[in-house]
C-alpha cells in the first residue's frame, strides 16, 4: 500500500474513495463527498508515529509467506470466499 506514503496522492484518493464508498459512509451530495474525502486524505498528511517510540525503521514482523493468510482474512472480512 505504497499509495499512503507516496508523494503522488492520486491513487491514495482513489483508494480512500473506494473504501469509504464500500463502507457506505459517503453522503449523497457531491460537495459533501468531496469534503469527506478531503478530511480523510488530510489524516495522511501527518506522520501519526512522529515523536513516539513507533517512529523509525523496525524489524519486519510479516514475511511474504504470511500473505495468503492475511489475504484470506481480508476476504472473509468482506464476505468473500478465500482463494484456493
């Protein structure tokens, strides 16, 4: 999910719009939707871990071999059958 740390915010905005729409939280009025998306995007303008022990490079805790499990959990959370 590099779109949440990249300088180009186009893809980030698209992901936010799709996620908020899928959750059913976007209001029907276009102006309200744009305001909601702007507020959601503003959250990513600040490093939420700045000044804490969480800031900085950390040891990797997920390995590539964990991805099928993570993907399966995400699919179940959204009511889809796990692949495979």
